[in-house]
C-alpha cells in the first residue's frame, strides 16, 4: 500500500527507467465501459481511475493518460458495444463489467488490436481458466477470497456453516460460497446446508424461515452478493433472532453497508474478505481522502483498484518506453511487477492473469471496521 508521498517516490523511480522520453511524447488511452448506473454502480472503479490519471498527468512524466468512459447501465452486452468503440479509438487498455459474460467477448474483441483487458475488480475464475493471454484481473480469485474468510470464521469459533448461493453473477455468487465451504471443512468445520437466492432480494423471509427451522442453528451463514441485498439480509436475520456469524465477500465492501444495516451492534458478527483495508486509517484511505479533497467522488476499495489499473498501466508504458499495446502488456507481466495502491508492488509474473496479494478480512467492533487478518490463506481449494 502507498501514501501520496510513497506514490511520488515510486513514480519517480519508475520514470528513471530507459525509454521515458519516448513514452512521454505518446498517449496512453484506457477505455472504461463502466457501471455508472444499475446494479453494479456501487462497485465502479471510475472515480479512482480518474483521480490517478489526474495525478499522473499533473506529474508530467511518461505518456499522457486519457480515460475514455461511458456508462454500461450494468448491462454486459452494452459494455461490449462500448468497448469496441474504445478499441476503434485506439485504446491500449480496456475494461468492462467485471463478469465473464462481458469480459470474455471483450478479450476476444481486443486480441486483434493487441490491447489488454484489465478488469480492476474481477475475481471470477472463468477468466483465469480460459487463459486469455491479453487479460489481467486486479484482484485475487474467488477461491482465495472464500478461503480467507473460512479460515477467519473457524478461528472466530464457527464450526457449522450454511451456504447461500445464486447463479445470477456466475461463480462469484454461486461458487465462492462453495469454496468457502471446502476451506471451512478443511479446517475442521462442517457445511450443514445450502439455500439459493436471486440478486435484488429485499424480502428474505423464505430463506429465514428455513434457517429458523434448523436445529441447531448454523454458527455461520456465508453469502457472496451485492448491496443493498446483503445489508437487508443482515438486518432481517438479526431481527428474527439469528445470533451467528454472517460471512461475506468483497460485495460487502461498500460504505453503504453500515447505513443499510443501520444498527451498529448488528455488524459485530459480520466478516468479509476484500482487496485492501479501507475505513481503518490505512494508506489506501489516505489516497482516497486525497482524491476526495481534489473533488473526486471516490467511495472505497473499488476506486483504489481502479487507481491500480491506471497506475500499473502507466508504469508499464514507462518501463517499456512505448505505448504500443503489446509492449505495455509485456511490461505489466514482467518480473518485478509495477507500483500499486492496494499493494506496494503488484506482480503478474507468478500467476499470469491475477496478482499476488494478501487478502484482508474485515470485521466490526462496536459497529466500526476492524482488520481481522491480512495474509495469504493457509489452504485454498484446487480450482484450476
């Protein structure tokens, strides 16, 4: 992680590399087909990307960063149409809705242009299993996320778990709870049931009725879904007497979680894994605060991931001494990695399509976020 001071030092070090002069005269275009509205709007990375682009352009070193941004309305097919427009405008890096039904066609479209699809918040394994050479994710895959929360839940005392799954968002909502379950059982816990749900649920009474019928009640309920759904679920579970742990994924990591749940005490048995500790006074928070001071409407960790995408792409162009898309991608994948906001250095040399990063697990005390763990999980289910 890096503050504005270390960001400046890292940037200066990167710009000392050969080829800076050539890159400085060129332009790096990054096309973001973004969920500015619709179901995935709370997880858009755009404002963080804009903030980082402004910082880099103000520094005046390396290529000028131009962001091309259009709203997908959270519609996968529209993101593909917009991405094609960006490619035609010469974008070397593009991104879209962070799910395979958007990203797979984007990777196919980008290949003839030599462009890279760099999805800052993507965690789904479909893109890694497909093995697109021109694809990079900004976050660790879902099995790693699920494994981190399973380990934390077991250490917190949970011994039985109910999994809640949905097919609506691919493996992120359907398989992440299952990977949690596999990891939880590896550590000695037991999966005692499974329930399904759909995105957009605001009345959880059918699922809660089934949970109330379980005797004994599970120590933990695991769900990977979006806000406000999960905040409403937490509120309704506790209103119906559930006293166990509620375990989530990065879908919990939006500041609106606290507001949706409303009761601070209701959060004290919530755990979720994410991509960097925010709301805890970390260096990521320092970066986001600086962006807010500059007028950018950043919200949280997904904006930091968007900043990573811009910073890493720019550093790769500087390292390559070129804004040729293939040269940028080679530098993104090179040993040694490139500077980031969610980690000091982010490397793709080891895994190809996803970075090496620790996984923060966030909990709550008296309604305030606390860092429960920040490490690589000791066990991750086999998913490749």
